[in-house]
């Protein structure tokens, strides 16, 4: 689905950004080493270091922004949730957690907690510290 857009962008940014396509069926071991669990996955590298990872199909304008950022050496910031996405997750999480509390259902309470956390995880300093440490351990 995104292949035609990627091929056009690879031609447009030829010499500045290299696009490598890996066939998932032919190279499953390489996908495991790269920790690719969804298709399509775009991984941007700068000086041999991973700087960005996009999982799933993205619109052409977002792909173009990625190629532009990589060609100029500016690392794109990861996509953050919009305020509406956060509010919806907070509202639904609160409702589900409330239902779990009222019905004494640990499953609903846990699901509500996960939804609440998903609205704020990228702002949580504890989550950032844990994931940063985990990435360092995995990289060794």
C-alpha cells in the first residue's frame, strides 16, 4: 500500500536517503534481529544508529516529512497523541475502571488502568526512565 509512495520518495531523495526493502518471507531472521513485528515498518538510521521507527502504513505527507528530516539530518520527533486522543482515552479508561470498581471486576479495573496509562505514558518520567534503561540493556 505504501510501496509506490516510498519508491517515489526514494527517487526524489536519491543520494541523500537510501531505502532498503526487506522481504519478510525471505529474511525472517533479519526481521527478528531488527525487532520488526509489524509490516510495514520503516526504520531510519543516522550514522548506523536507529533514530526513528514507524510501524504501520503512513500517509504520503508523513512519509515525505520523514524523508526530508532524514535527508537534512534532523531527527523527527515521534508522533504524539492529539489532545482529543488523550481525552477520549482518559474518559473511556475512567468509565471502564469505574465499572470495574463498582462490580468488583479486577479485569475491568485493570483494563481501565491500562487505558488511562495509554493516555499519559509518553509524559510519565518513570516510564521514560524504565524504557531508556531497557534500551541500554538490550543494546549491549
